[in-house]
C-alpha cells in the first residue's frame, strides 16, 4: 500500500516539511507516483518509526542514519536498543518527577532544610515521602494544622534534637525486645507512653486514640514498617502492641 506525503505526516505526527528534509538528505527516501508526487510504502513507515524513536532519544540525524543503515543490525536489535534507552529515560524521568514532588511536599510540610541538611538529620529516611499521605489522612484536622505550624518554625538543630530523642527511644525499645519482655509489660507500655509524649512535645497533642491509630499505621504502612524493621525485626508490631496496651491501661 502506498501513502502520500500528507498521509504519512498525519500518521506520524510530523510536518510535510520534515519528511521533505528526510528525503533530501537520504534518511527517508521516498518513491514517486506516476504523477511525480512523493509516496511511501509500509517499509518506509517502519523506517520512519525508527527514525522518530532515535530522534526522541536525542540522536542527531547523522547518527540515526548510520544506525539504521548498519548492515550488521537487524530490526529486532534496533527495538532492543530503543527499549533499553527508553527504559533508562523513563527511570530518570520518574526519579526527577519524584524529586520535584518531594520538593513540593516539603514546602507544604514546612521542612525548610537544604538537601544536605535533610540527609544530615534524617539520613536515608525522607520525611517528605510521607507528606502527601499525612495530608490525605489528616489534612483537615487540628493536630495536622498544629504539626504544620510547629514544623515550619523548626531549624536544623531542632530537627536534630527531635531525631536524637526518637533514636534514643527506639534503641531502648529494641533493647527491651532483646531482653525478651512482652509488649504488654509495664516497661514496654512506659516506653509507649514516652513515645506518645514525644509526639506531643514536638508536633501536636497526641491523644491515646490518635496514638493507637498511628500504631496500626506503623504496621500497615510498609514505609513506616520498614523504618522500624531496619532497627530490629519485629519492632513495628512490638511497638504497635505496646502502644495499644498503653492506651488500654490509660483508658
């Protein structure tokens, strides 16, 4: 089947002028109809698709021509190479999009730290990754608004102090687990109460009901669970059970 230059331009989403240029430089030679008009066959459309793939990936026309005219390359090899290049580009773009999203959410959360300061304070744990989830769950609540207000005023030293307190508590929870104590023990419930007070001192008034909801999230949300599991396997569930036991004790 033959196609006119206008039909090919419409199918491929390029201009007629572009097709003329490709023809003139020998990148996509066209045939001629009996009336002398440019026309293309199915094989030409396949070649144009390859050209547009490489162009989208940033290859100059000269390099595209060399790749397509390589006698040792076959169509399957071109597709494999393009798939590999496109996959790499998609991965880079996804990382860039994630970085932009994190920056946007960081502004919402009021965490006004440079990337270097964030790494110094939080290490591999990025609080921005939880920002959208926190806003979705609690955006209209008073505790969320209070947390936003406080976080907006915190300096790097404030975050370091908050993190040091949390790290110290987590270390004591891990040590208690090592001792074989149950999460319903007095010692575990006391640590759970301290955990609740830390939240209240740093972010918002954390009621026992709110604390119990957080405890369930520590297990259900794989991001939170991974944070605690990296300290000690089973810690997410242990902390949840201790928090729930403490809430019952205080009810």
